[in-house]
């Protein structure tokens, strides 16, 4: 059985600068796969390329058997691949419910209201404040909203870019617990996360990026136990 997502020899450039240098990795259905690395390693560029916001110089991105490299971003969402971006990117003057409904922009089925109820169940604070302008939310609440909005497209796979960035330890733990919950509910997840330890604890497998290249891969447990990973990303001597 082929992987749900298979990236092969992906190269992404900004002008003459190669930000991603021929990486290959895969994500199987039901997995949580994490990409870790320092700032500038190419993690966000990789996600943005998979979701169609950037175009690769070369390589392939197969999702459910279809090459995404020339598919428009809005069609990629319709194929079942959602992206919750770094920085959350909510619409601050719109209400919480309006932001959530934007996640279902490409849908015309009768299940939208059921999925809105599911988002409210996953994040009760969103239901309590459904009519409140999203810009009045804290960073953690905005992250919940961004994740809920992505789930409104009913994705087969959810890509999360730095979901705990700038959050308190308590809120970070809540967001990471939600990652586990979504996996248990059947969503496949590709996670980019600055907190390498939290990400690897939840990951089926992980890939370490350095300056646009994958330098190490393994199960989440294997990478947590790696001396190189502990020294470079977990702050251990």
C-alpha cells in the first residue's frame, strides 16, 4: 500500500538560494509525522510547497496517488489536505464562527454544521465565544481557532506549522494533547514544531532537517533517544 503523502527529491528555491535540497519522506495513513530542525532548516517552506503556496524547482509530491506539484492551493484543500499555518493567520475582525466557516469554503455538503459542532466540542472556548471578534483572542485561543478552521475542510491529512509557538507551557500542552486527539479520531498529521520533545513524544516517526536537507530519521522514540538529537534540539549535554 502506498503512503498517503510521499515527497520525493523535493527542491524548493528562492531565486538562486535552495531552501529545500532534494528531501524525501513519507506519511502513512493514521500517522503523526514530525519535521524538526532549527530556524531556516526548510520546514515551513516544505509545508508551504506541499499545500501549493510555493512551487518546487523539481521533485514530486504525491498525495493519495496524485501529484500536487501543479495543483492550485484551493484544489489541494478539496483533495483533503489542510494546512494550519505558522502564525495562525486568523481574520481578526471576523467572528470566531465566521473564521471557522471559512475553513469550509469549498464544501457544499450537508455535514458542515456537524463539523462546526465537532470543532466546538474539540475546543469549547470557541463555542463560548463564537460571536466574538477573533482578534480579541489570546495566542493560544487563536491557535485553537486556526486548527478548528483547518478541520472544517474535513481533511484526510492536517499539516500543522509551529502550533505551540509563543504559547505558555499550559496552552502548549493543551494544543499537543489535541494533536493526539485528532490522530485518535482518524486524522493523519504532519507536524512542524519548535518543541522537539513534545513533537517526538507524539510522533510515529520524525525527520530532522538541517539547512534544507534531511540528516536523520527514525521513529519518534528513536529520535528522542538519539544523542545527536538530544544535544542539538533537546538542550541536553
